[in-house]
């Protein structure tokens, strides 16, 4: 089959086993308090080279004060500040967070649907969700835009499944008909097989949505939801972003099988390259001799032979959905970010994303891949993909995140018995994030065909990015470096960046109150760790509220 051959036989997309040693890792670290200064201070900088082909130009160094609450919260009225303080305080109480789902269900029964919805809109829903539909979210989108902050629309309706229901759905969707008929014959590594005890992929995950496969009609519906977000993003702003998840668009079985095959091929090419004395980027030049190809194809054939006619159709429909979304993104002037998922799906997700980039990123960056920097292989993944983009002449687009599946990944690796893919600690993840980020920034500096979304709530990481941009003379107006945070979190980072001219985006969830409760439940869980680790955001909110009261601004309203 042509589709399968293209995915399996191309050797350009393996992972290097040797990380480049040309750049030292940069120390990351946790948030630190900074001294107060002016919000945006322009400092005269030396002449810098803007690109290979342009003359030297005078630029200004930009420094941003993330302690200046007047600028950070000028888009919020006093009621919004009080709501943020209330919600963040509630997120610090373990009992409320652990039982948040049960408490919301109880509140609905006690107060009734209408009063419950009003209560939610005054608290958690109002803090983290923009509205119920495309029309109701427009005022917030326009307000944020007036203060320099764009939007990444995210329809946040999730299935409210029990653990047993989720496990049943996952096992049915991850095991092929051939495997069901011959359960003892399985050539895949155990990492790339479905395991019932980890069938509920929501376990230990608080900052990412999970999709479970039901049928092809449901995948079509989810594609339509993504299409609506793309259209709305295109209408809301110039050069908007939209995000998609591959597991929403087809059977996860295919992602497991593709990943298993791709990993075997990469190891094979690495082995051949090592035998010929090649390593790192030189291994990309590795060619297969005919006999070697026959041997390897014979070993992989059992992995490729397991599709029924119906499964073949399902696989093609998944690829078609991805293609439709990419074409709509181009038509609507929207950049499309493909979210990262679990490591047993990720090789296939990255490969499909790479194929989209080869097609759609010829003239400008449309498709962005997501790199989870808590992974030990994150730098290798970024550097190999970057090198391929250089050699093939397309625009590299990356979203850098720390990662959403750490506890689940560690637990699965330990219980099933394969190497833990996660960095050993938080500091190692910080260093990896900064190392990957600096690598992409250097590429932007030398070749303006790379772009990066710094998706982080970590203030030190944002400051690190600004420092590197200043050193390299990268102007925010070039729109090569973007910043992203979640709606309702870290406004003291997002809004000062936006008002200083940096491209910054909020992930803007929307959907009916009842149907976004699973999303709100995860936000409460995520904020517990976030708020317990640092009281910084709450202290800044109190500081601004006190400043307004002392200045007689009791009825403060944003002007825009």
C-alpha cells in the first residue's frame, strides 16, 4: 500500500541517537521575584544583522516589568480581579480540588440548573472559559485583542466517561481485528501495545484534553469542530492560530502501529549509520542497499499486514481529515498547531505533522509541531526536524511545551517495563526547554524561515526568551517568536508582552457550562499545584486592587 510504504520506508524521519554538543545547556530554574522597574524600557542596542540579505539596522532593546500591575491588569475591572482572587484561593484547598467534580454535581442538584450556571459563570467558568458559543466569546476576544493579546480558540466540550467506559473504548480502538483473531501473535514492542490498566488516558493528566475513539462519524464531527475553530480564528484576527489533536481524527490503533514501525526503522538506520562511521546529522544521508532493505522489510512485514479492508479505509479517512484541516487553515490564513500526545503515539503524530509541513510550509509556516521538553529526546527531535526543514527548504514551525503526561508516562514505563522517557527532574526539564528554545532562536537569527511558539507559564522562561531575542536583535514585530498562555492564568505575563508589541496568544476555551465541567475540573487540579508553588499571581492581584482603591478607582472600567 502506497500510504504505508511512504510512512515506513522513508528514512529521513528517524531520531538521532547522538545529541549535538555544539551548544551548552542553559540553566532554567523556578520562578524568582524580580525588582520593580518601568514596564517597557527601551535601551539603545548595537547595530545588528537582521538577516543574511539585509543591511545592518538600528534596533532597540526591550525590557518588560512583570511586576507592574497597572499594565498587567488594565484590561480587567475590579469584579474580574476579585473573581480571580477567589478562584485562585479556592484552588489551594485540597478538599475542594480533590472533590471538585462531586461538589459541582451536588451544587447542580441543590441550586438547580439555572442558578448553578450563574454561580459557575461568576467563578470557575467565568475565569477559565470565554463563553458558550462563537458569538458569545466575541466580546472577550475583541477586548483581549485591544490590549495586544490574540486568541487560540479551543472548543472544550469533553466526554464525561467513567474509567471503565474509557478503558473499554480504548481497548476496542487500539487492538486490530487481526490481533483479536490471533492474540498470541504480536510483533510490536510492549510500549506500542494497548494495556487495559492504562486504557483511561486521562489518568494523571490535568493539562490536556483526551479523545476516545467511538466510530468514524464521531471523528467527522470532531473534524467539523476543528474546522469551525479554524474559521472563527481566521475571522477573529490576522494570522490566528488553531490547535488540533490527532487522536480526535481516527483510530488510535493506527498511531500505535505506525509508531512501532517508525521506531524500528529509525533504530535500523542509526545502526547502519554507526556501522559506516556516521552519527548525528550525517546519518540523514544513510542509504539502504537492496539486500538490507529485503531483510528489514521481511522483519517489518508482520507489522504492516494487520489491516482489514475496513481498517484500511479508516486509516485513509484519518489522513484525509488531516489534509482537509490543513487546507482550511491555509484558506483562512490560520496557523495550525498539532498537539503532542503520549510517547507511544508521538512518533506517528510527528511523522504525519512533518508530511503536512513538507506540503503546506513551502511559502510560510502554516503547520506547527509540538515538542514536549520533559522528554529526554526532545532536543534530538527538534534538531533533526530543523535539519530536514533546512535541507528540503520549508519553514520550520514549533510549539515548545514542558509536557502534559509526565505522571502517566512514568507509571506506564515502570509497570510495563521499558525505559522512562521523561527527564529525571524539573530542573532537567527546564534546561531541556531552554536548550531547545535557544536552538530554534539561533536558527531564526541565521535563517528567518523558523518560527516558535513559547507556550509557557514560567516567568523565567519568558525572561530567558526576551533576553535571547535582545542579544540576537530579534524584533517582536517580525512575528517569528510567539508566546502562549491559558485564558485566566498568568495575565501578568501575557498582557505586558502584548502591550510591548510581542505576538502573544491566550488559549480561549468555550462551550456550554454543563459540557465543559471536565475541562474546569482539570483547571482546578492544575491550578492547585500552580498556586501552591507560588503565591505570586495572587499577590499581584491584591497589589493592583489596593492601588485602585487608594486612587479612588472603585468603579474602574477598562477603556479600549
